[in-house]
C-alpha cells in the first residue's frame, strides 16, 4: 500500500473533488467533513512517503501505469519534495479547518459544494506539482492548480472577478512560457522525464535551444512564484480573494513555484549550468535584491493588512531567490528551509488577517486599536508570526535567515547580505507598527472599533483559533528543531555538487 | 535567407501567432479581446508542438502488425506531441471556460467589458 | 565541564512565572504578585546554587537545542556570566517588591502586562548572562529587546510611544550589525563558542577582523548606550520607575555592556585586541562618552534623566576599563559592573520613591526633601557617594582598581578621564544631596512623609549592601572572587 502513496496523493483529492461536488448537490453539509478526511489522508500519504525516504535514504519512485520511465510518467518522492509535501499537507489541512466558518460567512450557500470541489482540485494541483517527476505532467498539474485558483479567487468580494481575470491573463502567459520551455527541451532531447533529462542534457549545454528552453522555463516559473517583476498579479488577487481562499493559496502556491524553480535549476539542469555556464543565478540574485527592496517599501506603504501581507510574500520569495543565487550549499539550505518556514508563517499571518477582518470588521491597520483586548489569541499569533518574519530566534524565520546569511557571506556577495539584513529591518518596522497599534493605542478606545454600531462582537470560533495556535506552535517548533531538519533532510536535498 | 524562412516555416508561423496573441493580451482594452488574444497565444503553442512531431513522408501513427513486422520510427509521425497537446487543449478549454464565467460576472457588476472603464469604476 | 539543570531553571523559571502571571490576570492581583516574587526567588536560588561549583573553577552547561554543524543553543556558566546573573536575579527580587509598592500606590494600569513583560525580560537577561555562544546570546538578546518594548511604552501616552519606537529602532538596527558580525565570525572560524582569551585570532585578515569587531561594538554598544548611539536611553526614562530602575540601570544596559565585554574578552581576547590595536580605538571612543555623558548630566533638571546620563557615563567607564586590558583595569571593570548596579538601582528607586510620596520629578523642586523623606535621601546619599567614589561605599573599590589599571596601561590620559569623570559626578550629585538636607524646606514643608514600606525597604537594603560591599566585596554574592577568577583566566594568573 505504501508503494502507492505518491500517486494516491494526487488521485485521491482529484477523485474526491468530483465526489464532493456530486454529493454536495444533495447534502451540503457533507462537503466539509469529506474535505477534511481527504486532506488528512493526503497528510498520511505525504508523511508515509517522506518517512520511507528518510528511513531508507533512497527516493521513492512510482511508475504510473507500470510504464517504465522515460516512456511512462513517474512520480518521485525524495528528500527535497518529501519535506515540501509534508509541509503542504499540514498547512492545507490547517487551512481547511480554518476555512469552515469563513466559508459559511463569505460564500453563498448554493456555491459551497463547488467551492469545496475547487478546493480539492487546488490541493490536487499543488500536491501533484510537487510529487511529479515528469516535466509535462508538471505543466498539467500547474494548470489545474492555476485555474482552480482563478475560480476560487473569483468568488471573492467586490472587484475579485476582475482581479481573477487579470491574474488569469498573466498566469496563462507564465504557464505557456513554461510549456514552451518544456517544448524546446523536448525538441532537443526527446524526453520529458526529469531524471532522464538530467542525463541527456549534460553534453548539450552549449546548445542555444537548451538555453532558450531554460530561459522560458525560468520565466514561466517566475510568474507562478511571484518573482519580481512578474509578481504584479499577486497583490490584487490575494487581497480580494475570500479569506478561506487566501489562507490556502498564499502560503502554498508561490512556495510550490519556488520548489519547481529549485528542481529545474538543480535537478533537471546540473548546478554548474546555472552558476557558471550561464549567469542565471547571478541574474536571479540581482532581480531578487530589487524585488525585496521594492516590495518591502510597498508593504510599508500599505494600510490594508492583507495587502501588506501580499507584498510580504513577494519579499519572502525574494529571500528564497537570494539563497538560490548564492550558489552554495548554505544558501540553498536556507532557501529550502525558507520554503518550509514561509508556508507556516504566511499561513499564520493570513489566518489572523482573515479572523481580524471577520470579527473585528476591519483590515485597515489604522483601526487596530484595542485589538489585543478583543482578540488576544489572534494578536498573539500575529506577534509570533511577525517575529518569525523579522527573524527573531527561536522562531523558524531566524534559522532560515541564518543559513541564507551564511550563504551570502560564503559567496562573498555583500550586496545580497546587506539586502537580507535591510529587509529584516524593514519587516521589523512593518510589524512593530502593527503591534504598537493593536497593543498600545492610547485610551480611551476610539468610538469606532471598525464595527457597525449595534452589532455584537463575536469571538473567533474554535475552528479558527485552533489552526492559528497550531501554526504558531509549528513556527516555534520548526525553529527549535531546525538542526534536525537540516541535518536529516535538507542536507540530502542539496545536490552533491556543492 | 529564404532557406532560413522556408525550412523553418512552422517556427515562423508560431512566432507570428504568439506575437499576435501577446499583442491582444497586452494592448487591447476590451477584456473579451484580451481573452481571444490569450486563446491565440495558447493555440499557437499547441500548433508549435504538433509541428515538431511531423516527419517528411511519415504517416499517421497507427501500427498495422500485418503490414510491418518491425516498426521503423521514420515511417510514423511522432505521436507524443499530439498526446501532450490533447491535454493542453483540454487545459485551454477549461481556462477559457473559467475566463468566460469571470467575464459574465464582471459584466453583470460593471456593465462594461472595457478595462479602462472598469478601473474608473473601481476608483470610486 | 559538567551538565547541570540549574542554568535551565534560572532561565525557565521567569518564563513559567510569566505564563502564570498572564493566566492569573487582573482578577487576583495578590496571586499574580506572588508569582512574580516566587519566580524571582527561584531564579535567584538557581543562580546562587551554582556559585560553589563555579568558584571552584567548574563550568556548568546545559544544551538547549543542538543545531548541527558545530552550533547549538547552549547555556554555559562561567564566572563572568555568574556576575551578571547574580546581579540581575538578586536585584529582580528587590525591584519586584518595590514594583508592587510603586504600582499599587499609583494605581497604575495594565499591571498584568507589566509583570508579564518584566518576567520575560528577566528570563532574557539570565539567558544573556548564561549563554555559551554568540548564537544563544543573540537569541536571548532579541528576547530581551522584544520583552522590554512594551515596558517602555507602558504609559501609552504619545510621548511613551515615541520613546518606545525610538528604543526599538535603535536596538533592532544594532541587532542587525550584531547578526552580521556573528555570521561573519561563524563563517571565518566555524565556531561561536566563547573561549577565555578569544578564538578569532588567526582566522581572516586583520581588516576583516576589525570590521567585524566594529560591527559587534556598534551593535552591542547601542544597547550599552555608547555615544552617539545613546539617544534612546534618556527618552526611555518616560517609563515607570521600576522599569527604569531595573532595566535601564541594571538589566538591559548592563546586558549591552556584558555583551561588549563578552566580545572583548571571550571572542577576541586581550592579545588579539592588542595585536589589532583595537583597544586604544575603543578606549578613546568610550572616553568621549564618559566625559560627554557627565557634562550632559549637569544640564538635566529631571532627576531620572540626570540619573540616565550618569548611567551612560558609568557604562562607558566599565567598557573603558575593559578596553585598557590590564589586570587591574579589567578587575575594576568587573567589579564596577555589579557595584554600579546596586548603587544606581538605589538612586533610581529613590527617584521613584520621591515621585510616589510627593509627585515631584524635578531636582529644582527637591529642596529640603531630606527632612521629609530621611530614609530615601539617606539611601540616595549612599548611592551618590559610591558613584563619585567616596568610601565607605563600594564604588570606591571599583574606581580604585580602574585608576590602577589605567596606570598599568601606561596611558596617563585615561587616568585623567577617570578622575575627571569622578569630579563631574560630584558636581552633579553633591548639589542634590546638599539641597535636600540643608536648604530650607520652603517648597517641602511639613512632617516626615516617607514613601510606603514596600517602596522604601528595598532601596534601603540595596544602599546598605553597597556599604557592606565596600568592606566585604565578597560578601553574599562573591563578586570579588568571581571577578578574580575571570581576570586570572584572561591573563593567566598572578
């Protein structure tokens, strides 16, 4: 049974999305429990596969339809994506638990069944992108994840359909660029399997076709992971999306994109291709510097909490880019660890933003006075997640920044190092402004606490608080156990060449 | 020069189509036209893939065991790009479907599909 | 090196206390205050319990979390750390009693948050004192900064919020410099553990080592209020007096000085500082602060602000003593660290006591107050005398060694700096004492109106101890022996 876990990880959510839609038409209330059970099963599959990888030290291979690669499609779980899969599964499950009350609040009743079906499809896409070992299969799953994202975002308030449409135009551009890249590589190698490509491409690195294919792949992946400057789709779409959707998308979608980038740069292509043959990592690094500075400043200028968090996502992706650009073991360790950490940090932040919007009825940070008294747990989670973004030990954010910092020092990239440190400082200003307002605003309380007069204040429900608290706990635990994670998993995920 | 164009005409076709699609996506104001541009963009890539599978003198990739005991790859058009593009077409159709739904929602809300008018309405 | 759970208890007890305080809340204030006292006593007991082993030369350690590749979050107890740990934990007991009296007399708001943050800050201070390497030090240093931020902003007035914001900007920027230096040190040497006499020698070029040292000093020096990075400290005086007393005279700024000394002695070491000629640069920079801070103090009418500048002066004196890297100057610095803590906390508690009893903050309004508040002003006199360097208060001892050390360093200039500093001390403390006792009490007529017991008792105790330490510098807390051990480990015994 355990042999089938890699494929079950994709097939089960896919099939369940159909069933949720059908059953949901008859009995609406069954959608949520089905979603929860499916995601819990996925956690089991991901955990089981990762455990196998850790205990045997070998990647787990699954050949779809028993066709041997490179003719058949192959699913692979190794140290790199096993870790990402487990993180994905945990955050997706927590997001789903959180989404229960949010969905009841934000989505019209008739749309619940389709909503959960799309939710499952999105999970399918995310899991699939991570677990697949075939380039074209990745495109398919990428598109599955993308268009469920477009649809989910389109369910939001106000200008959400418009934002979703613009996202779609941009996102399709990216996906098509990726497809073109795969096409060029296919022309010259005849293979679509990642491991196979690695073998066949090695003598072909001088070819222009390979370089162009590589460039297209990077552009496509860059759009999907919201790398500066093709990140412009992110702020509008994630801000206007319903809370239940942004909690799923924000932590996960861009991080899976980052994972794909690392796969392409370091597994499909030999690391030396991107570091020495083409100055790809250099270019990525300098663009990341611009991205971090730009989005940190944009984040500072926002008064809407959710929009600020969106720019923060772009900053975090920039940090991952710097780790990749350092081109050494330490930097890449930092990037991979940051992918894992950022999932939990962003999950915590977006959960609090959603809860504040739902109960405190505002997203404008100017109006946060008195927040800690009305929503103490939410404020505490916001503080922990914020400290992690800033990089205060013992939260996990500090440790990934530590490795990133060491990586830039080893690579003697002083500008990258300075940007990392400056970014931390800008993030600190960002968050402490919010902390100050929610904890210390001078009395008396302003008459308008962001609520319509006459409404009773509802406390956040258990199903919202528990995922938040768990996320905060993970942020600290990941920090404390960072040594083990790096030693037993990430150390093997980084290619031997470094 | 002519050789460069003539022997690689499939690439030139796809490049031209991509540029048309790209132009539509970026430069046009009407959201429907953007969508059409996006479609052209996607289909041109599909054309590109299919074109790379073609072989001179190759026939459709259906094997008749009675005629040919051994298979010579040269005789058959490469089936793999066709298979891949079936999937891509499905993806394109699904994306178009979602896009049209979003356009209906936008039209209901703003009464127009011109991007600049919608942006004006949003500012208020 | 022996494994021991005592360092863990010293760091964890305040954290557990903080959690209990949070859970008890405002509904049962007596229980909540009980947690504070209990946590402080437990912390002190744990630290005190480690004295016998440390005096004998043993190092106690407790690994919190291994992080692989030569780094771990680790607590390691050596004599130097003990000095700071003893100081912080003992004075916390004093200040806890004092806070209860102070906060209740003034009916202050948000007391739960106050005690919670105080406990967390003390956990951070203990962690800083007992950390075994730069990474652990950085972690507790950050915890200290974050925990003290709400304390500075406590009053929640616009002025308090501005001061808190300034505090944060200064300290977080300093932390960035420190992080750079830590990462660079790890990259050059592959280790972050503290070693008596330093461990960076021979790794990396002289230029790079100088830059890293500058990063450390700028970063930690911000917390130690070295000029021109001192701006935050006088502004932070807007916080309630217990905060100023413990944190800004003892825990936070002493943590900054402690970290500077850790870098000077246990990362770089006397020999490396000598080779790179860093000691003279640091000494000159810090001397400027010594003199300038005292000059500023002369101009302040607000008592707490004057005391703040005096603190800046004394911290710089400690760093100056350390940077002269001679046997006696280091001994003097190591003694001045705790002795100044006792004396300064006495002075701050007196300032708070005066505020509680009379609501006065300005020195110009304190004529004749000595007759109204004899206990407070007597304690104030003791503290002030000690800071100037007059026997029989312990300040004389530390200043004596510092001057001896300056002579040993062969630079007469620094001896003059110490003497000039003492002279200026007298110039701004003496008038306060004189006016309080000998000027007619036109502004303060009436009978004795001493502060409540809980407020007056702690300051009397610390003042008394300051005198006792003069005669018996090793009494109770073994500061002299611990300092002796440190100096011997750095200079190889004499």
